[in-house]
């Protein structure tokens, strides 16, 4: 299927590994002019090399911490300057640590607020002037199905990612008349380094093995397995593409049937 993405300009944050990397790789395969970001410059360069070897597209590497105010602004501006504008944006960063409510002090709450909510706000705000100039402007925020179905021991994520859904839906209404689309993807348990880390935490709490915890979680899917980063990326790239031009304000769970509610 032709997604009509070739020649568009995209900034993908959190792109050195996991879901962000898979999204960047898929966009590159569609001929998108790409800027990728993460905090670790060396890891980011390795990711860029992998993308170039796989697709012949050489991404622009922009290291920086988008969970910090100035970092987010600088990353977006560098991408716009280098690419000559911006059409597509995904807002993605690592999730907060697992913890129970009484284990979390104000500092942890504030850190999670910056990384889980304000990161999206700042990246989008910085990108808006360029997105207004685009004929195919599309933004996808990365959240989690925990925003709809709370996950035990992840109260920071459960609480703050729900705010990103409110932000995304609100922006879809506010900027739809200007031709800018906003959608969100809500992955469940996808095979990434972060998920393995969370499964290790569960194994420690439950005094089980990593393999046992992965298997227990996989059985919550109707397919009996976790998803792959590529499967999530396919959904993201479709939402970014002009092929989904009449889709905005959607909160798409990519969960293998783990989310059980009707709405």
C-alpha cells in the first residue's frame, strides 16, 4: 500500500531503540526525510547507521534530553533548520520507574510529570510554527494502554499518561481547522528493553523468573504473545501518513486484545 510519505520531513524522539527506533526505521523505508533524537549520542549514531544500512536513508542525528524544557526546544529547532521544515512528529520518551503510591515522593512525581506529560507539551509547542506550514501535518503521541487500564505498580504512568490523552484529544480539536492532525498510540506489552526491565521487576517482587513473568503477561493477549516493536511502528506510520487524512483525535490501543473494555 502506498502511504504517500515519500519526501515528507519527520522528527522522531526516543529513537535510539525500542518503539522509537522501529518507527524511524519504518518511516525511512517509506522515503521520509528523517531526524532522530535520544539522549545518548553514541546509541543514536548506532541507530542511524542501522537505519542507513537497511534503507539507504541517512537520518539526521540530534542528541538531546527532550524531557528538559530547553532540550525539547533545541531539538525541534535543529530538526526544522536541517530539514527545511517539519511535517511529521512523534513524541516519545522512556517511561517512569515502577513503584507503589507510598514509595513515591514529590521529586519522583515531578520528574515523571516532566518526562510523561510536559515532554509532549514542549515538543508540540515548539513544532507548531513549522507544522502550520505543512500540507500533511501529523503528530502521534506515544502513551500506554495504562492510560485506560491501570497497570499494577505503575501508578506514575497510569496517572500521567492519561493526561497525554486529554492533551492529544484537545489539540486535535483546536488545530484540526488548521489542518494539523493529532493522534495517540497506546501500546500494551511490546517486546522492548523497558518491558524486559519491568518484567524483571515483577520477577523480583513475585520471587519468580523473568521467563515466567513474560509468559504470564503474554497470556493476557488473545494471541498468547507480546507484540513486536515493528507491529507498533506499522500503526504509528499509518496514523502519520496522508492515507489517514480523515483520522484525528484517535487513541489507538495496540495491545493484542489485552485491553478488555468497550471504550
